[in-house]
């Protein structure tokens, strides 16, 4: 480590990669990366070559002594790594399309992380990530695995419970909210404090303090909203929002405004496709940009991808772990005793102090009573899904699908499960 760090990015051919490369360049004095290994699978070779060439041009322009390696051999990349990050999508965007389409065809929310589609994504992803963890246990047992492969909460919990790998889950939503507040109140992120309660893509922000002043009530009263590009911006009910007790994640609209969100999804499906088709179009345009041999920096258009700041969150976390920075970040970690109504090994999204030995979850000052039931219900569905993914058990998968708060009945749960498993047959051999 005295000579610099080795970092491996699993899913290195992702359109997000220029952002993480930019982060390593900008923070080289605090995070001295010596080797950057971008790894992908054969199906992603073409994208890896395009984005890898851009990464090399960015590093060359910086003049920093970072060597960039492109490989399809993940063991070569993992061996001796200090940090490993994941940004992979098993089944590529084609699988996402069906995660969204099939529930819609049965009148159910089609969403790739919080809806039934998220369950299919977890079933595809968890076995693949646990296989990668076997390599990390053997080849880089001291490495930190930073997971922002969705559904990040479930995937991180599976890694923590079923491997020995030191893993932390993260999401772009908390850092995105801080940037939004920073711009809105014209202040620096260091003068903003937010307290998160809940799960990944199912959180409530119960404290928002700007320069020491409580702004939560003001934001709720005025229906101010921070939203991601991947969630439609339908308005909250003002009376409901004012009394909610926390600034809601935009993903909570799928649970609190199910009828409106479903109507929007069905309309989108009818008029040109779901979010998967939109993302595919954006990605195609990005890779056309990346091919330009004169491009030597992250293009602004990457922010339209829907996952802006994902890589910035990962680089923040690496810097804090490496430098024992002891700052506060919102991460996905085991619950411990933080939420007394969830098991200790359940993964939650919560503020943590990040030390050189890992994150330490901070106690939460309040949990809205009205949030507890939904958190518990979704965590029950998540834990059943994790078990189904690990054991390849169709009965447990049915219990998970039926337990999902967005699935209206056992009859619909069975239809969804049968159709979605069949569509994912190539990726889920354990279920057949």
C-alpha cells in the first residue's frame, strides 16, 4: 500500500466508469491509486474497450502515474486489490426491460429495485456476487468491497450474511440530496446535516439542518422535493407530506402513490417503453460520445443517465476508509441495535462514522411510527428473497413475492413469479 492502491471495478464497461476515473484523478493526493483494473464479461467486451480507452485518455491527460488495465479475467483483477467496487447488471438492460414490463402487464408496479422486478434482479445478482466473493476471500481477503449494484440493500445483506468479505453498500440518493440542499440554501455540504432512517430506496430523512437551523418542517410544508431522473415527478399530497415526519425518498412514491405511479408507467409502456428503453437510448448516446478519440474527460451528459454521483459516493467512501477520515456518510450496513424492530444482521441505510476499520452506524434520534410497518414489511420480503436466491427455492420465492407490499394477491404473485422466472431461466438455473 506504501506504493499506492490497487482498485478493481467489476462491471468496468459500465457507462458510469468515467465518473469513478474522474474521482481517482481529482483525489490522487488523498487516495493514491496505483493500478485501476476494469473488469467485465465477454458480453461486455465492446463497451469495456470503449470506456477503457476513454479512461486511459483521462489518466494520460492528468499526467498521474495510474496504470489502467482492461480485462475479462476477474481473478487477475481481484488478486491483491485494496478496494473492489461493483456496478454490474446480470442480464444487461434486456433483463431490466422484462423486470419492468411483466409486472405492468399484470397491473402491478414495474420497478427494477423496489418493485417485483427488484426481486428478479436480486435473484439474478446475488448468486453472481457471492461467486465473486469466493474469489475475493481467496485472492484479496483484506479488500473492501463497495457495492452499488442494485438492489444494493439486498445484495449487500446477502454478501454480509453469506461470505466473509468486508462489504459496504451505497447509493447515490444521499449524496444527491446533499448537493440539492447545498444549491438550494447556497451553502457547503460540510454545513448540512441530514439523518436517514430506513432501507435502501425506502428511507425517510428525519433531520435536515442547514448551518445549524432545522429546515425539515419548512421543506415539508412547501412540498419541496429532491427527485432522481429515474422516478417520475408526480406531486405529493400536501397534507400527507406535512404530517409524515420525514422527508421521503422519491422511491416511496411507489408505495404511497401506487395508483398514480402505475398509471404513469402504463402510459409510458403504451407510448414508447419503460425506463429500461430510455436508459438504453441514453447509454447508446453516451458510448457514441466515449468513442471520440479527442474526448479526455467525463462528458456532462453522463448526469442524464439516472445514477449521477454513484461513483463520487464510492470514491468518497474509499478515501474515508483509506484515510481513517471519521466523517459521516449514509451507507448500507448491518442494523445491529439501530432499529429495534429489525434483526441485527438486516441491512439498513443509516448515517455512519467511517473509520479506517470500517463504518460505525450512528443511533437514529427518531423513527416515525408510521414508517415502521412499511420498513418491516419490505425487509421481510427482502430477507425471503435473499434466502430464495441463495437456496434456489421456488416456494420461498413465492412467499417473498406474496409478501411484497406492491403485489395485491397470491394469485397475482404466482403469475408474476412463474412468468418472470421463466423469462430469467438462463440466469437462474437453480430454480429449474
